[in-house]
C-alpha cells in the first residue's frame, strides 16, 4: 500500500538552530502535500499546503519565513524550522493524497517528527 | 472559514456498549474523513465519505455523512479495548480537523 515517510522521526536541537524535516511519498507521486503541527493532546493544525513546482500556501498565522517549505520533486517535500525556539517544540506530521482511478483520494500520513527545542 | 466541531471530546465506555461520535462542520464540503490516532503515533485512515447519505463500515466502526445537515457520525458497536484511541474527523480537500474524541474502552 501507499506509504509516506518522514525523517527524522525525532530531533532535539538548541534554540536558534534550524531543523529540516523531510516528507516522502514512497510509491506514488504527490503534487500536493500537507504539513501539520500537533501539540500534546490537541488536534492537528494545518500549517501549509506544499505544492510541487510552486510556492507553498500558508495558513493564516503561520510565518512563512520561519517555516520554509520546499516541494522539490513529486515525491519529496521539506519543512525547515528556522531559528527554532522552545515554543516550536511540537509533533510535525505531513500527509499526501493518493488518487484512485475514480478520482477519489485517500490521505496518507507520515509517522510524524517530534521536535524538541531546548 | 470552515469550522469543524466534534463531540464528545472525551468518551469513556465499557466493553460491549455502543456509542456515537459526532462531527459538525460549518460550510459545504465535498468530503469528510475519519482517522484514528494512537498515543505518540501518526494518523490511520478509517473512512472517506464523499456523498450525501454515504455509509461505510469496517468492523465495529460505521461512519455516515449527511451533507445537508453538515454532520457525520462515527458509530461504535460493541466496543472492545483495542478501540481505545483518539478519533478525528477532517473536512474538505485541505483537511480541517476536529478537536478529536479521546475514547477509552474499559473492561
């Protein structure tokens, strides 16, 4: 079945450093991928929609310069948290839709990346 | 802006009992999803509902969609402990999530 991978699964960094998270669709192509943030015991909040070959679409309140998104190919999107601070500590999850021949889509979620900023 | 409300947020039930989780949304949408999340894990897709009156069942879970009422339900039949998890609905192509329902099934 379709699989979406994320790397790394867990990262601990010092405040002020930048962290890159990769999201890959392993056996299908994804022109669109979604990035979410989830704080403990809360729901997923959509941060941005990553579009292959064009700029990402950010949700209101999400800083574009802080959360850099690059959709370099049809199977890879990256999220870079720049100058990370402790309040950026969270669980980051990506997803990618896979479309059936009937046009319906199933969202496949990556396993998530737990970011801890010290 | 699309708003998605789930209730209840917390649900504790005994094994063997039935219960329903509700998902209301504020604007018209052509699709609704249900997901399961276990602690510390990512999301597992349960159902995709695409049309008014759609009903899907998998094991002890059954999901339905009423687009006119902007309401989806996730019905749990004869709950078992393995169903303990957090359940989310999400609406629309850009996946607006509800707050989640934390389900605990007790023996």
